[in-house]
């Protein structure tokens, strides 16, 4: 099975040897494409000098994670790849990681996306966000079986694991497509997995395969601007989800009606809530999200 690894880079020089060196050492052969989003730390030149086997694609501008990956995915599909392996620049694989994922994909055609276990950079614990995504309520059985040592050889359906390390099958890419460009940074992997589920495929976590993700655990950014951005992103995700029939016209109409009634009652608090919700619909470009949703509902290589 031909595998193409795609890494979107942006000022990632400090991780080049960990990330690209691990792909070089992969037991399963892998072609590697790096899509650089405008690094200023010399990342593209370092890659060309130290990893000449890597194809470096210079993006015309910073395209964000999703569209950067789309560039590489298009190239990989045109060249006949069987699987695409998406890997963050601050992550690295073990020698058998990709081979184990490919083997599992061959046994489970219902899986469109396969995720390994994500450890932290030191390898002494699970990545903190991965552990949250695969908590018992979200990924039944996985954490219990890992602790009991009974997870080997199994696959665990899961609603969401971030795209720091995804094996995506060719069938999935030709059915679901690439990342929706409406999501520049954050939310693109949530939306993609919504679309995977809409088309009858699944995400599976493969305990036999492991990666390291070298990001520090830190408190959630609670600044007002960051909270607002997260809320707007949730609104966009709701309207872009092909499993949803959220109607922006009906929602605006209902909010304006509620706003008018609140003003008649001199309920200024409720009026502010309605105005804020209307503003978020505008900030989230929900009409554009619905256009993407309609496109994503049709099988085919959407957004590629």
C-alpha cells in the first residue's frame, strides 16, 4: 500500500529532525510532502538540505492547516496514493506506526480515518487533549482496556480525535474530500469527521500504533477574544455539519422576533442576548457554512 505523509510546516525548524527523521525511519515505506505556510525560520531550506527525499511545496501564502493539507492531498491523490498520513510538524511516529495503521485499515474498510495513540513529547503519558477526546464517555472501552493491557489488536470507534496524526484512506478522500476552507485554523478536523460520519464511514483509534505529540499542557485561553472566537467557531460548525438541517434564515427570523418582543417588554438583558446571537451568525458566515454543507453532502472529492 502506497502511503504519502503530509506535514504542514510553519516555523517548525526545532522539530524537523524528530518529525521528518521518524518518517525516514518508518518500516513501512512512505513518500513525504511538506507544505510550508510561509516560515521565516528557514524551515524549507533546512528540509531541502537535510531531508532531500522530502518534496517541499511552498504555499502562496499562509493557507492554514486545512488548506495546506489540501495542497498535499491533491498531489498525493494524483500520484495514486492508497493512503494519506497527516502529521503535525511537532509530532513524530515510531518505526512501526504507519505500518500498523495501514494493516488495520486493510482489515476494516468501514474506517475512513484511523488515529494512533497520542503520547506527549516525553512519552510518559498520553497527550492531554487526546486523553480528553478518548475519555470513557466519548470512546467507550479504550482507556479501560489500555490500563488493563487488553487493547492490543482492537479498534475503538470514536467521535473525534484531533488531526495531529490521521491515516486517511483513498476511498475516504474520494468520498468525503478534503478540509473545508471555511475553517482556517481550528474546527477543520471537527468538520471533517462530521462529514466522514455523514458518508457512512468512521474514525477508529488503533492502540497498536503510537505517536508522540510535543506540545505543552497549558490552561485554556480565557481571554474574551479567544472565548468569542471559540463560540463563533461552534456556530459555524453547527451550520456546516452535513448531518444538520440548521437554517440560518429561520434562525435569524426567530432571533429578530425575540429581539422585538424583548424590546417591547423593556427586557434589555434578553435584547442584548438576541443581538449577540445575531452578530455571531454574521461573524460565523453561516450562509457560507451552509453552502459548504450542501457541497459536502454530495459524495466526491469536495474542496480538493
